[in-house]
């Protein structure tokens, strides 16, 4: 982990040294020497990162190198901060005499920088001397990858742990019957083609146990001519895997294994195996597959003789499970145990002498600990086993209150730590700090995709790649963490793209432990948050709960500050931030009950990310434009009504999100836009701008903001049509567009738009439409469409029915007819929501239309009397919600007796179970 906490730091420093030539002139020699030393230090830490089990001396040595890197960062950041302040002051003076005063001041700052860099250079030179003195030079002489994967465990430990599942009895298993039935169905179906079955899930989810128990079933043994189990793991040799399968062949035939088997080549082994399997119905289990390379190597010798053969593999890698292995593939994603099943399993392991019954006096503690496991079988079984020897409340409470320590240092929980962290150790180094960064958020916190991506960018975690934006690269990082089971998706959009995720509690505890050891982040939920100066901590996450946060001391070295107010008590406990953080890069105060920003915030030269979402802040400083490195600014649901003119100076700003809700407004004007400077078009690097109040100048110059990918604006008038359509025609990178007229009666005219932005995925139009714009049929990438207050009189569905990717439609007062007819198309539509159709009586959905519809929501349609014929037969439909509809349909669904109580029946929710 040493590299993953320090490499970003090195990249930042080297970039700073190369890009700030004018400010660093005069100390060029010292800078060049430090650059060379930093490159050497980075190479050393890359080696150190691979070797997990280091001696105490080596750990101290690595920590020392990291501390020197931090000192370099502090020195340069402080210098840049002081020089920036000098330049700001210089800009306020105009006379030659007053400007001259600052010239010697700059020389003094450069002289101090030069002296400090020379001191650092001397410290670096002394590192090799200590290396020789104490014998710390053995990092290269190790089997690094083995150490990295297994730590103190024997390298055969994981294989033995895997194969021990073959001996687990049915009585010891909980919650696998439904999953096992599905696997048995796939294994024994009549399909003669070779089928590959992938069982996937995060580490410790019970994949191997499920497959092993299924493998041992008598029905499976009788169905196949030959069955073999082989454990793959991360470090495998294809020849050894083939030998293990061939040994099973000789064992089944009661023959002695050939003496020369170990000397056979891959080709010889493959030919021997293929010849034996060709005419047989076989089942091969490949447990713990990490790479697609394995399939490419082994598939060539597993014949498809159309005998009904099966290959089943377990993997925690999403890309492996989703690979198209052949003619037919099945993927079974193993979910966490349900709460009742998890509790049953926990009690079985924690109270074996009490027949799996929890004593009443331990019930509260036991349930809290079981809940921490979040349905993860490995954690439940191991933690339950640890607690089975503890009888008193005091013993249980020690484990309960110190779970982080227990997971990190208790050898009885070593299996949990090793298996869960295999995915972490296998990560590329850049993804390691992306993963650890997620532990900044409190337990069970839902982390929004865009928020996390923008934070990673601000921190400098995202590697520059030619031809791709940082946002795209960061999303790839996120998808990789999800694919490896290190983050759990909690919400997806209509196209399946993750919108929010969270960390499993046990994984988070391990990540916190690593982060604190490596000084990557400090987590504080105490009354007084303290970070000692010179501690090396760069990121502080304050979780304020139940108690007043009175002070934050010792934060002068911090680069990132997060404040989480997790309940109403803590939200009322403080309303102003402390001062003293000069070098912050990230300030995330979402939901913190502050109403005023510190005056010195405009001096935060390094600030790249500022999140004030749902704070009580009423205004931004007029000199906000001094934050020249700011990339992301979030002002959602604040009390700010207008952006200061100086905001246009933020030339590096990429994401500007500014809107609030008017809870007293009508449905139409519930979203409140924010007044922005008329020359906001000068911010040519903006990629996200939402939700701006548009004026004529804004609309006319919108065409200059060619980098926009997400754009939401209001206050559009019918007279703006020509300028609006011209500008939108130039914003070819747009993926999300929301256009809102100045009021619900104003016509929203967009017919002069020749062609919609080609990449558009989400479109929201709010305002009266005379007809559907002609360019709607060109929205080939559209996944989400929302029409508000369109009040169309014509049948508009024919214009959108053929859109190939449309997955979600929301219509609010969009149509004035009595019947809404879906005649054809809508092949990917999953969610249909209809609201405030004053005349609508029925919906018609023809057979074959919207075959994957999952949710139908109809509300505030008082004349609606009839659900579409055959709605019950839609195979994927899971939920139908009716709210504020006619008494006639309520009576049809709920029975005649319900009509007498109709005023009390406002919502009908129909759900499909199973």
C-alpha cells in the first residue's frame, strides 16, 4: 500500500514542478535534483508495495520515505500558496514603486524554498546510509507476489480452504436451496451443447461452498460420466491444472498415474485430456478464476462433443462471469443472505452448545454483530466461531466495540481478512487508493457515482490517458472496483449504469485499518476532532453524531476535509467551520449545517473540489474567482440565489451544479434555477452546468460552451427559438439536456433544431409543445425521456416508439387525450410513469410492446378507469402503482366494498412476488 498512498503525491509534485516554471524560476537546480530523487523514491515504493509482509524495520523505512515525500509536498504547496497571495496583492497595486516592494519579497520566498529543498536533499542522502547500517535491503529477494497474496499464510492455504468446502455437510448450510435448484437445473438440463455456468459474487459470499455442495449431490454424480474439481486461484500454471484433471481420470479408473506425467508439455497434456473427454459427458469445476486467460488456455482441450457436458466456474471478477464462453452461458450472481437467514447461521456458529439459540442477555449485542456482517457467509461463520467461546457480556462487548482491531490483528479472523483482501491486493496500484478513499464515507453511506468520480479527479488519482477525459477514466476505475466485488451497487439507472454504491461493512473496517496505518485518511467521530500537526494525515473525515463538534485542531497540513452530519442532533450542533486550512484540495461539507464560509476560503489556492450541497450558506464570496484551480463546485439546495460575477474567472471549473427546490411551488416550478452572470459562456471548460436561469445573452452565446456534456437551464421564451436551436446544434457532446420555459403557459419551440446532439442520452423538456419536434426520431442513444406540461393534443408516441435504447419515460401533464395507445416498439422500456393527465381514461398496450417493462406508475389521473389488457402477462412487470385515480378502477381492483371507502384509498400498489 505504500506506493498507492504516495504515487499520486509524486505525480502531483512532478507535475507541479514541470508546469509552474515561472513561479519556480531561480531554484531550477534544486528542483531538478529533487525530481530525480522523487523518481527513485517512487520506484522503490513500487517494489515495497508488492511485498506485503515486511519486517518492522522495513515498514519504518518505507514510512520514512513517504514522510519525506509529504515534506516535499508541504514545502512546495506552502511556497505556491505564498506566491499566489503575493500575486493577488500585486494585482491590487498599480504604481511602479508599490509593485517594486514585492520583488524582494518574491526573492525571499524563493530563497526559503531553495534552503528547504537542500535540507530535504540531505535527508534523502541519509536514507541509503541507514539502509546499509541496519541491513534493510532485502525487498527484491522475495517471492513478492506470493507474499502479496497470502501474507503469513502458507501458499497452499487458499487451495486447502477452497477444497475443504467439499466436506461441508448439508446441516451446516443455510440459505442455499433456491440457488442450488437453479444450478442443478442448468447442470442436468437436456441441452446437449457444452454449457459454461459462472457463479459470481464478492469474496466470502459462499460461491465455493454452494458449488461444492452441488458438485457432491448424487444426482450430479450419476448424470455425468466424469467429474473433476480443480482450484485455480490467482497464481496458477495451466500445466498443473491439466495434470490435476488427468489424475482424476486415473483415479476414477483405479489405475496408477503415469510416472512421466510431470514431464509432459502443455500440448501432450491437452491431447491426452481431450482424447479422454471427447466421447464422454463431463463436468469440470474451475474454482476461484481470476483471469480470462485461463479460459483461453483450457477451452481448447475441453471438447464440445454434444454430450451435454458442463463447465462450472466460480469467480469474484465480473468481467470473467459475463464473458461469452460459447454457445450457451449462464451466470448466477450470489447475493448476501437475507437478514433472517444470516441470523440463523450466526446463531448456529455462535451458540452451538445451545442448539443455535441466542441467550436473551446477549440478543442486542449478537444482533448488532450479525448485522455488521451484512449477510456475508464467511464473515458470519468466522465471527460466530470466534464468539462461540465467549460467554459473558463483557467479552462480547470487547469484540463489538473493537471490531476494527479484531479484524486486523486477531488470528481467528485471519481467514476473513485474507480472503476479502485478495481482491484488494490484486488491484493495480492506482485503484488501491481509489478503493481506500471510499472508507472516508460513513458506514452504510450511499456514495453517488458522480460525486466519487469528481473527488478522485480532484485528488489526482486519475491517470491521464490520451483521447479520454478524466471523467471517463475515473468511471472505468469505478466499474473495475464494482466488477471485483469491492463496491456494491445500490442503484442503477434505466440503462444499467450504476448511480450509487456502498462498501460492505467488513471491507470498510479493513480499509479503515489500512488507511490509518498508511496515514491515508483519519476517521473521527469524537466530540473534538484532533489531528496532530506533523502527523502526516492528509485527509480527515469527521462523522458528527449525537455530540457537538467544538473544535478541529491541527489541520494545517490537511489536503481533504469531509464533514458528515448523520442525524438531526448533530445537524444542529454547529454552524460555522473552523479556520486554519491553507492547503486544502478537497472540502466536502454536504449536509453540514453551516451558514457561513470562512473568509479565508478564497485563499485556498489548491482547492479543486468544493461541495456545499444542502448547507445553509446564503452567498459565495465575491472574490470566489481567486480559486483558480477549482474543478467542481456544488451548490445544490443551498440558500444561494445568485452567483457572483467573479465566478467566470474559474477557468479550470468543469462541474457547476446550482439549483434548489421550492417546496411551496407548483409541480411546474418546484425546481428553482439560479441566476448566473450573463458572460458565463467564458467558462469554456465547463462540462456540467445545471440549473441556470437563462437570459437572452446566455442562450445566444451557449454555442461557445462546446465542452458541455450535461446542461440544464430555465426561463426560455418562445422568442429564443432561433438562438436556442443554433446553440444546441453546436453542443455536440451533450449527454443530458433539460430545457424549461419561463412559465407553464409559454410555448417551448425547438423546431429549428436541425439535428439533436448525437450523444444525447437523457432529455427533459418542460413547457407547452404544439407538436413533437421533428428531430425526436434521431435520438438513437436516448435512454430517458421526460416531458412536463407539454399538453400535446396529437398522438406523439409514434415519434418515439422506435427509439432503440429508451428505457424510462416520465410524462407529466404531457397529453390531453382520453386514450394513450402503445401500438408497437418500446422494446427496452423498463419504467413508465404517467402523471396529471386530466382526460386520460385508459392505456392500450398491444401484444409484444414493451416486453421488459418492470414498473408502471399512474398518478393524479382522476378519470383513469382501465388498466391495459394483458398487463398481468407482461413477463418482467414487478410493480404497478395507482394513485389518485377514479373510484371505478379502485372498485375493480379492490372490490365493491372498497368503493364506499374510496376517499381513503388513494394509493394502490400491486407487486409481483417471486
